[in-house]
């Protein structure tokens, strides 16, 4: 039986040597089958890892929000022939806020060996740099789009940081970053702290922690369409 390797990829345009160990390259060079969130992005990443890699020799299965989950069990078929499989997300670590978790669950249920490789996670990197509680935290993905639901969710998360001493982490679609910052400044208490982390690992990386009262005096102006992650704490 083959092994499933969880292969982290880059969060931004930066030299691979800064964020990925050489051991990852050794694993990638041996693989012929990949389950990926986006084939085009993965091809580009693999060429960055090894420009001599023969893409045409590789087999790709795509797993994203458009994939029929009834089909994904067949993606593991090569394992039965002793072939190893690599899982690659669009960015960062696979199976973390990522559909790759569905494949990992199937592999675990079937007793297949799963090996996570070292690589960047925007959730952990932003938490490390925030100054917030790193022992108790929760990641919530995207907040609701509908206004009333969004307001209630933000209030609920703020309540948890005070009642449970827990850092709350969430993301937004890049073109709505500024709207989310505006909502947070209107809804959260002045003393609540907000960390905004953008372009993590890039040369333009921006990570700042301030109270809501302080943010209101100096709102960031260049977050539009940038990959961001938001954290709140007391």
C-alpha cells in the first residue's frame, strides 16, 4: 500500500529555500500522482521545485469546491498498486482550511499511512506574530456575508475572547478585506485587539496588532486584493 504525503506550498512569491526544507523536494521528485486544489497552480509550483521535472509524466486529480465528493474515493486507487500520492493545496498546508481534509479522512479510515511535511501555514505564522494567546485559539474560516449574520458572528467571537481567553482567527475574500476591517472597527469594543496579517512570507509582508481604538486612527489603506488573515484577542 502506498503512502499519502501532505505537501505544503508557498503562500507568496518568495524563494522556496526560505520556507520549504530540501526533504520536501526529495519527496516530490519521487511522486507521480498528485491530488491538488488547482492543477495549473500545482504545475507551476512543481516547476519551481524542480525545473527539470517532466509534468507530462504526472497524474493529477483535482479536488476543490466543484469536485463531486462521491468520486474522491477513486483518487486513492493508485495507493493499492503501491504508488505514493502527494496532496497539494492552492497555498500553504493541505487539509488545513482546505478540501484536502476529505481525502485525508478517507485515507485514515482505510488505514493508509499519512505523512505531513513541514511548510508554511498562514494561521500559525500570523498567530506567532500577533502577540495573542497561542495556547487557546480557534480558526473560523470565512465570516458570513449577510450583514446581520456577520454582525452577530463578530459579536460572538469577541465574547469568546473575553469569556474563554481564546484567540479568534478568520479570513476574508481579498477584495472584501477593507469592508471587513471597517465592520470590525464599528462592531468591536475599543479595547479589543485586532491583528491584521497580509502577504505573509512576501517582501511586502505586513503584520500589525493594535486596539480597535488605535486602528480607527490609522486604518490600513493597501489591503485590497491581498491575502489577509485577521485575529482578535483581549
